[in-house]
C-alpha cells in the first residue's frame, strides 16, 4: 500500500509542477514568429541522431508520460518519409528511464556519451536527475515537458513553454518560480464566475499547488472555497457536497487524472452543477467520454487551458498535419501535439545549421535555441522564448488557449485565436 501511495504521490507532484511551470511561462501576444522554416533541398548524407528520454515504465503507469514521445516520433517519421532534413534522416534513440533518478542518469549518459546524439527532444521524465549532466555537456534539450524545475534551472535546457529565469543552477530567481493569474481572469471576464472551489490532497505537492491557485483566485477577487481530501482514502463525495453548498461557479484541482474522474462522479451524484470544472493540459485528451462516462453533467462542464493550440482545431494547417500523421493512434492528446511541436523545433534548428553547407552540431543547435526570436512551431504554440531576466517580472501580458468538452464534438476551442486572449496579470511566486 505504501509503495502505491508513493507512486501516486510522485504523479501528483509531477502534475503540480507541470501546471505551475506552464502557467507562468506563456509569452506576450506581440512575440509571435511566422512559422517554421521552409523545406530545404534534399541530398544524401549521414543521419542526425536525437535522443528521446521518457518515463515509459514509471511507477505511475506506462501511459502517463509517453504521449510527448509518440508525438515527436510521429513528426520525425513523417519528416524522414519526406526526405529528412536536407536529405539527412533523423535517427531516433529512445531511452526509458523507468521514472527513477538513477534510470534518468543512465539514459542521459548512454544517449550523450555512447550514442553521441546532437540533442535531446521532447524529454518527459518523472525525475529529471540527469538535467545537470545534460547542461554540463552543453547538449541542447529541446521542447521537454517541465515536470519539475530543471528547465528553469539549467542552461542548454529548453522546455516547451519557455523561461525568463537566469538558469544559473538555482531554480528561478533565488529558488522561487513565478506564475500568472490569466486563467482566473479569463473565467471572471468571460463566464462571470465569482466563487471558486480548489480541491487538493493532503499531500505536500498537491497542497502547495492548491495554495498558489487559491492566492491567484483571491488576487482576482474570487471568493475561494478550499476542499482537501485524504490522499489514501479520498472522500470526494463530501468535498462535492460542500462545494455545492458553497455555491461554487468554478472548480480547480491539484489532483491526478483518476482523482479528477472520481471528483466529477461525486459532483454528479450530489447534484453539484458548476460553470466550469477546469483541468490541466495533461488531461486534455480525446478519451474524456470514456474516462468520465459516469458523470455526464460534470463532463459537460469540463474546460481546459494551456499554452498550445487545441489538437482538435483541424481548421489550422499545422494541426491538420499533426492529425494526418497520427491518425492511427487510438487516442489523441495535447501532449502528443506538444511532442510534435518539440520535434519541429529541433528540425528548424538543425535546418538552420545545415544551411550554406554547415553541420547540425550541438553548439549550432544550441545557438538557434537560445536566440531572442520567439518560436511558435508554425502556430502550434504560444510564442516561446528564453530571456534571462535578472529580476522576476511583477506583471506580464500573457495569453492562453481555452477549450471546452462537448459530447459528439470533442474539445471545442472557446476563445478563437489563442494569441488574442491575453491579459496583463500579476506574477505570484512559489517554491518548486
């Protein structure tokens, strides 16, 4: 029982840190680039090696961290089928770190020192213990998922959401990271919400994230109802009944995917009806109808926010390309799309290096990644940049992508072009 609890605790911590980092890393609406680089002429040459580290067999379950890997693989396979990067195939070297720090260090050593990869791409690790080793070797890590503070700590690591931190070996600014209140501002402005419930476990990482959400909601003028459930034996029905009695318009959470489904089921059982049950990017999947089959009313109120374009937006050409290349997958997810975007980011970097007879070296790819020009992966991402600010910003103009689940349609974008849903919001500090 204790081993199972630790596995779930690790997942809760990963979800918490992911949500925090993503929410504090979106960029101003003025920072948009004009898409990916154009295709280059094809000629035969040696393959370009990349490494993909994933906690594929982690204690929290094999399917939890593999979506970004699958998206990146789909992109590179499609790229190779079209002739590669100026005729050079991308050779993928996969490594499963098992969700442990020891396994992660072993993967990093193998890929960097033995396989001699040019870069890591779409890293998704429960315990990124090898991050310092990657940085010390000056190997660019392109478009990884920030399930921790590594991408706000070390140079040469470029997470999918960007960072303004100095990345001098200490997380953020003197050990503090910052997140904005744009999500809460959106629901207050667009949905007229005034009372919000925050549901968490009595577990350290979950409780810490819940405190930050509560601070952000109060900063935006909400009345906040806090609901904490026991981690080992959660009574979601009692929490659902209380948030109903308190008249909550919104429900935010600091719990895992299974807990979310159980909370929704409990809300339906007690008759709790809300304007929005807001979840995070990791739960942005096409499997909602199945996962929330027992809670039709709560399912009808599911919303999600993030920093990338809705994978259901097939009216956008970059999304169509992603969907066409992944049509064989049983389930589509937002993390798959972000893994695809990470692979595109590396490809554009490598293509710039090969221009005019150059080579795709680690140093050259790193120069592309560290440039001031924001990157959007052909419009799939809100603009991503790495700008080392000596002091954290007190406020930022930040944008967000918003979607709502509708039975029969899937995730439907609610805010039009995500680059236009932007707010000047305060930045609140938190400990990673």
